[in-house]
C-alpha cells in the first residue's frame, strides 16, 4: 500500500507539467477555490461562535504563535501538561525543510492534545466535541489540502503508513482529500439525515452515473486528471437539464460512494428541517385559526386576510406553498379537514333481500359472433346487495336495451321486482322504458354520480370473478361462441362463487339466498311492460315499418302516418302498432312481393251529378264581366264599314305584339265570323285592356276571350241602337 505522501507526489511528467486547461475550466477552478475559502472562513466563524476557537488575530496577539489560533487553555480547560504542550508548540509555516514539517506536526499534535484534554460533552444542552480542521485525536492529519495551503509539500511523518485508516483508495494518485466534517459529507451520512424519496434515489442514481467512470481502475491517467477532465464536461440531469459539476463535488461524491455505496449519494435533509424560518409562530397560529373557522377558505384568502389585518407586511408575505406546508403539519389543510379531495364514504347495509339491486355491464373476452367475426362479449348482471347473490347475469354480444331487458326479465320473473335498482349513468340505463317499467312494478331506478363507482363496489368487486374467468377463456386455443361462453360461465360462477364462503356474509351466497321466498310476477304482464318502444313513419309506397332490420306490414290506411311500435328485441315474430296511444293492430313480417291491401272505395250516393267545370266557367265569365263594367260602352262608336277582318287581324297582331299565323289566324277568322263586324273603338279598347291584364306575347286565344267578354257586356248595355 502506497503511503499517503507518496500518492501526493507527482508520478509522471504529465503530472509535473500539466497541459493548460481551457478558459472554462480555469474559471471553474477559480470559482471552486473561492468557494472553498468562503467555506473555510464560515467554518472558522462558526467555531468562534460556538466557543471552540478564538479569532486568529486575537489568538496570535495573546498567545504569540500559530499554535494558539485554534484553542487556548482558558477555553477548553483540562490538564496543565496538555495546555502547556499546546501553547508551546512552535510552527514555522511554509518551511520547506524537515523542521518545518515537524513543526506542523507538532501544531497538529498540540491541537489534538487540547481537544483531548477538553472534558467530554454531557447533558442535554452540552456541545459536541469539535476537532480542529485537518486534525484528529490520534494525531493523524487527514486533510492534505492544509499542507499545500500552508506551504508544506510533504506530509508529516507517521508511524502508520495508512494514516487515513483504509481511505488510501480514495486519496491515491495525488488526490486531494476533503474534510471529514458532516457539512462536507466526507463521512457516511446518518440514516435519519438521508432522504429516502423517489427524487433522492433518482439523484443518487444520477451521481453514480457521473462518477462510475472514475471507479474503473483500468482507465489511463491519474485520478486527478480524470476528475479535472470530467469537471470540464456538462452532464444531463434528469430534472435540471445539462449542468456542470465542479471537481470538488466529484471528489465528495467519490468519497461518499466508496464509504457508503450508492445510498451515501442520496441528498440529505436540511439541518433546519421542520423549524420555522419564513413565518413566525404567532402568524401560523392566526392562519390556523382562520382556516379552522372556515375550512373551505383558500390559503391565498388566509394570507390576504393576514395582510389586510396588518399581521404581516404585504411586501414580506409568505408563499402560498409555505403556509400550506405548515398548515398541513398542524392538521389544518383543507384535505385533512375533509373539505377537499375524496369525500368520506360509509358502508351500506340492507336488512332484506331485494332492498337494493346493483346493476352494471362488464366487457369480457372475444367471442365468435353468428356472422363469423370476433366481437367483445358483455356481461350484464344485477346483484342483490344483502345476499351478494347474482339474481341475473348473462353474456351478450351488445350492450343495448334488448340485452338489458332480457337481464331484467330473468330477474323479475324468478325473484320479483326489487325496491331499488342502482346503476351507473350509461346510455342503456337512462332509457325511459326501463324506468317506466320498474315504476309500474313498484320499483325505483337510481343512477350514481358520473365517474363515481364507490357506491357500486359490490358489483365492481364481483367483476374480479369475471376477470378470472376471462383469463381462462383467453388461454383457449379456439374462440368460443356466445352460447358456449354462457354454458362455461354458468358452471364457473356456481362452483367458484355461489358455493364459496363470502368474506362479508360468512357463508356462501347460495346458502344466503336459500332462505329467500321468491315473488315472481305474471310473465304476460312483465313482457308487456318491458317491451321496447320506438316511433316510426309508415312507408307511403308499401305500408311497411322497419324494426331492427326487419320490415313489418301495416294497414294501407296508415301510409305516411306516424305510429308507435312495441316489440321484444329477442322475439321479432310480430310488433304491436299504436296510433295516438290506441292499439291498432299486430303487424306481421312483410311477405316477399306483397304490399298492404288497399281498402275498397265506398259506392257513390244516388242523385243528379254536379257539372263542376261548368260552374267554374260561369264564375270565370262573371268575374270578367265585372272587371269591364266600368267602361262606358255607349262611347265606343258605331260600326265602321272600313274595319274588316284583315284590319282586325292587323290590330290583334299589333297590340298583342305577336305573329298571327296558321292556327292562330284561323281562330281570329272564326272569331270574326261569329262576332263581326265590330266597332273599331270597341275592339281596340278591349284588346288594350287584355294586354294590361295578361301582357304581350301570349296566345291569341287569351286576347280573344277578353274581347268576347267586352262584346257580351256591350250587348247587355242600353245603347243597343248602335248595333247593326
């Protein structure tokens, strides 16, 4: 084993003449040195405050030497020979010869003797023994940094080469050892100071990953060089990102790991953990009182009240998390006062069978559907809360109203209706048919709160049996059908559940149900109540309605009308048709190639027929005559001999803005033959009125009809002497 001072000597040319470090590493080393000096000064001030040392200047003035800088005989007490040896120690700092080293060893021995001469601490308020930095009671100086800091290049002679008692594994290869004080972490931390949470273990694992490469003895180069190189790198921290780690920290982690393993790398709790720092006790007492008076009061509201009361300064108000933490330690958090988080629950208990049935669906294994595809089977069940007996349970291919109706019918046809049915808020349980049918039987349907399954714990616990059954089904080589699944389930739940003692009952559920007297209801009434209802519109063409993919033929008189259908989804041989709440018929499936037979029309009544078209035409002519009555027919003038058929044709074409030819010319000729000759003023006035009523570009028949009305009206006027 190499002596410690051998390990501190340069071992190669590379160590004697180190290569220049990058600027980043040089700045890091300077910061590390400044940090060590600040830590040394802080520890010295702490020792002065604790009474174990005096300021360096006063000790030198009073004692006249460096040996009195740590402790004087008047501070520690003890035997006179130990104090005299300590006061008489003469140390020449920075002496390169053997006398200087012996003087440093004498100073260390003097300080160790002074500490040993001090009486041991006793009593609850006694201070623990604190040794001088770098010295130990056995006289071995374990802090080589002090030798370099004080100018001593070679450690003092010692009778034992292994001066650090087995720690040469850490300090070999010229490694600078750290102080063994608890603050520096050189020794293995105590169990009560080490954190044991997830973050602490993650931090220890990160630290081990950083120093793992330093533990490999096969790596080239000295330990100091490898640590210096590692300190110049950046390391990915699991929570803080990439960070830089100083060489001093790496020496500390390496020392801790070799003394206590990976557990020693876990962070420790703060020394002032649990003590009040940010919030005084009287303010916490007031905050606790405000919280307990109104348990629902927010912590930010408590802090705001304290500020407005003047209890705390607004500029120095504590953080909300700090107040929350202290209130939680006092048992005054909102969650501890049962106003936040999970509400307390009670255990329900019922006296008789049927007081409460709990229902739910459970998705199970894959089964082979009738069409050949794989689908998930659903287990629908109702369990009696008192006896824990499943009054109805069966596997289905779908979670719909049809499967729910089948499950409820199986229960009420054997055991009778319950007093209360308790289910979740699934769509199938919120159907009005289920609530109406249970109300008709004297039962009540109650839904649990959304996303709250604690009230249905009876059936939620029973699903563990379904999970065990599903594990066995999934282990089979071939998928099973829904019928085979129900056949296997019937035997499994009978032997593994009904005949096994229940932890809540102290007896098997089959034994608990044996004392129950069933109260079944009439099957016809039950099936009528639990029929599924659906609104449909009868097809106008074939008088059919569609139900579950099947078409049923209705009466032809119901074509286009809205009807209400009631049917059994498991038995679609017929459906009941209701119109305005009255049962009309039982519709059967539609035969192929047939439609609803139309009813025969009723025979016409006896009596004369009514000529509707003649009545319409007479009314039309009357309205035309009324429209031209305001015209003064007497002023239309007499018949002009020069106004013949050709001029009449030109007048019609000009006023109507249309070409009169072919059939239209023939109609004009027929009109002139019937009513001509006509006064030109009468024809022009009538055609102008027709254009205003009908517009231009119409068929000539339209204008001639209005002209005919004018002619008939003139014939009825008193100025008939102007007629030919």
